[in-house]
C-alpha cells in the first residue's frame, strides 16, 4: 500500500496550488526555452493546463464527475493533482537542464548538409497510403455503419468482428497521412488542401478523433515549417479555439450518424452531450478523474508494475490470429479493474504521471516526465536549425504531435503512434535516411521555396 503524503488538501487548495505552479512553470520556461510551437515543454504545459488545471477549476465550480469513472472521494482527485504537479515540475526541470547544456555546447548550431526527404519515395508511400487507407476507411470504419444504416452496403462481408480490431482502423488512418505527404511534397496548394480536407472530413465521421486531430496538428506544423514560422498568429489561435469546440462535440455527433440518426438528430445528441456535461460529466474533460481512479485502484490492491506497463511495445506487432490470448495493450488496467472501476470496458487512460505512479509511486511521477521531456527537448535543440526537408526533423514533428497521446495514454504511445499509427509518415523519414546513406545526398526539390517572415 502506497504511503500517504501526510497532507490533507481540499479541491480548492489543490486548484490554487496547481494554478500557481502552472504560472510559475510558464514564467520559467519562457525565460529558458525557445518560445516556438516546436518546443515540447510548451506542449506539455498546455496539456497540463487542459487536463489538470482546467479540470480542477470545473470541479470547484460544481461540475460533476462521470459516475462510471469510479471516483470515491475528493481525496483521490487531490492525489492525482499532486502527481500531475510533480510531473510538471520534472518536465520544467528537464527543459531547464537542456537549455543550460545547449548554451555550453554550441555544436548544436553546427548544422551541415544533411540527408533530404526523397520525393520519389514519398510519392510511392503517398499513393499506397491513399489507396489502402481509403479502402479501409470505406469498408471497415464507421463510414460503413453510417452507409448501412441508410440502406447502402459498402462492405461485401460482415465487418462487425473487425469493429474492435485495431489494424483495420490503423489502415484507415493511412489515407489522411497519404494526403499529408502530398502536401509536404507539393506544398499546400488548392488541390492538395482539398484532398487533405476531404479525407479529414471522411475520417472524422468514421474513425476515432485521434486519427484526424493529430494529422490536423501535424499539417499546421508542416505549413508553418515550410514558411519558416515558429508561432501562431491571432487568426490561427481563433481557429484553434473553434476547432476545440468542434472536437468536444464531434464524438456524439458522429456516433449519432453511425447509429442511423438524421443530421438534425445527431446535432441534438451533441447539444445534449454538452448540456449534460455539467452534471453527468464528460470523459473529454475528466482525464484527471481517470488518473485519480487508476491511482486509487493501485493503492487499494497494493500493486506496482515497475515498468511492465510498457511491455505491449514488444508484443503488439504480433497479430492476434497468431496469438489469440495476446494480452491487451492496457493489460495493467485489466488487473486493476473492479466493479466500481471499469477501466477496460469504458476505455479509461491513466495519463503519463498516473502511469508513472502505477509503476514507481510518487518518485515515478516526477522522474518519468522528466526523462521524457529531457529526450524530447534535447531532440528539439539538436534539430531546431534543420531544414523542413530533413528526415530527422520530419520524424521529430511526428513525435511532437504524438505527445498528445503520450500525455493521455502513457509511454506505450511513444512507440505505438510514430511506428504503427503513423507508419507511412515515419516510414518516409526512415526510408529517406536509408536511401541517403546508400548514395550521395540529394536536395529535396518538391517543397515550395522557403521565405523568411
């Protein structure tokens, strides 16, 4: 059983402490880190602000917690907030250390001619991704369910057995990635943007939001990188806020369409979802609650996993038909689940600091985010002066947007998303490195001319 910290804080005190720590962290990193959209520490702070600080504010305003999550007391939420704050302090400490080391090692700036992304390989991967992804998107995603509910049979076989399988959904996500590669090669022309928007809209109706939200973020970074910009203008910020509102309401809307409802009925589902979030709670804002119930379950069972939560990285590539009893990706959740804490059925996630607590207790809450941001921030400093056509920088951007999933789901996503979910994008970068190593370095001429801003 994990020993108590010896403090008894209310949710109000926890909110004040967390808000002050968030503000102090922001002031510190603004002084020591580059203020760019490519700096990982600012992503981490933003994710903490949404998942922890914002949630503590809503709790103090009287917003309820989803009963299905299984929160038994406010003390569980306070302990989760403390764990998250420890993670934030570890992340800030890592960014300070990297900034200090960067000042002492000017060779970080010593960039020379580097391998380039290969346009030919990019076209091959893009065409294959568009073909395979579009087929899977139509046949195996929610698009098929929407069509079937309206009397249109897009699949020649019953795909219900594939509904819970991960591979068909991953393949369906390849379509948007193919369009992203086209945008990287040809630039964001009217045709390439049209293709990207069409596939994002289609994916939004048939796949989980992860499969189109992260590509949208990556598209923004690619565009900014191509035009040598490192910050968002006011109109970009307004657009991001609008997309945030859409993101919050889109899940019930798409589920309504898949259930056969009319567009007006699906809109009503979205309105009811937003209206009910105040009392019944919403899983889209209650990541802190999920973390809290994971931590409480681990304390109640007296279990620590000591790093075994990342074991799925090694057995995940094995197809389930070859290993029918293959453990789930969230096998630790299966072991902690109970009648009052239905982690597996409801798809709960522990957050990065929560997973660190499950593995190593309070020490892990600080050290795991510290090591993660240490690696990410070091990669940023080493690649900050690379051209957008650099394979290493391309792969870095993929890992950067994957931080959203790593923060929410844990370290498994650090490998799962870049190497499986984003396989075409990562494959283009790795393949370009291999081809460059076999011959002379060639410039990637497919990108539009860069301009200084």
